[in-house]
């Protein structure tokens, strides 16, 4: 009986990118013919580059409210390698996604979120600590640098559109980041509510959990009733 490696070697060649193709196909399921803005790393990490990610794609989504939708490429194994054929989990087991509303006076296609995701990738690759649903962490300042915003921390959960994926290199999920306020972060640390409870409350008015950098600036802090 052929092994996974046998099937892998018959199906793909060294010129293929089985992991990347699986992700791109999922993107096409959601965005059709829309071409993403593709931000590629100049010097690959394995060749001494500083950025662990291979690239970041982002799309303009018109769902719920017009927003940008970023998807990382590089936490999972993207390119042909027979050693990955038997893996149950692909790389770290996730790619990160992030949705944010347009920011006033920003260019038509801003890249600040790509810098944010790249910084997170450096943390993961250096510490070897991955993320999973309902994890949370501080950004140690504004989630967007040099910006007046109350969004200074983040939580993680499976992207409601991208979901999970079986790839030739194992299973993975798309973990979406949702920016939360300093107040919410402190409440989580003080165990006033759980990440899941916080997300469920926000989903009532923001089903896709799109990050809004202005949230909390012009109205009282949201609290559970």
C-alpha cells in the first residue's frame, strides 16, 4: 500500500508549491478573480533575511463593511519537500489573518498591517511559541505604531471565512487577529470575562470581527451588563 510520501512524490515535483497552492485556492474560493496586493519578502529568511514570512497577501472585502483582509504566508510549509508529506500538522499549524477598517488619511492601499504581522512572525519564530484560538496578548503599545488609538492588544480565533484547511503538508487553520482595547485586555487579565465571551459580545454587532482603530475613543468603554 503506497504511503503518503509515495503519493506525494507521484503528485508533485520540486517545482511545485503544494502548501501555497492550497492557501491560494482557499483565497480564490472567497475572493474569486480579485488579485491580492502581494507583499513579498526581499531576502528569504532561510538565506539570512530578517523577515520570517515568505509574503503577505491582502484583499479588499466588501462584506459587512468595506475593509482590508490580510493573510500571511510562511507560518506553514509552502513549498515542495518530501519530508513534510507525513506531517499531521503543517508547520506552526496556522497562518495569521487580520481585518481592519480603512484609516482616515491613509493611502488607498496601506501597508501598516503587514508590518504589524511581520513583527508578530518574528516573535513566533524567535520564541517558537505559536498561537491558537482564544489566546490573547498585549502589543506593548498601539497596535499601529505612532497612532493615537485605544487598540493596544489582540485576541486570536479561527477566521470565520478562511476556516481550517487540509494541505499536502498537514492540517492548518487561519487564525484571525482582533484588536482589543487596553481596558478589555486588563479585564481579561483580571478574569472578568473570557476571550470567548468578549468575542461573542462583539460578534453581535461585528460578525466578522473587523478591527476598528477608533473604537473606544469617542464613547465610554464597553462593559458587560
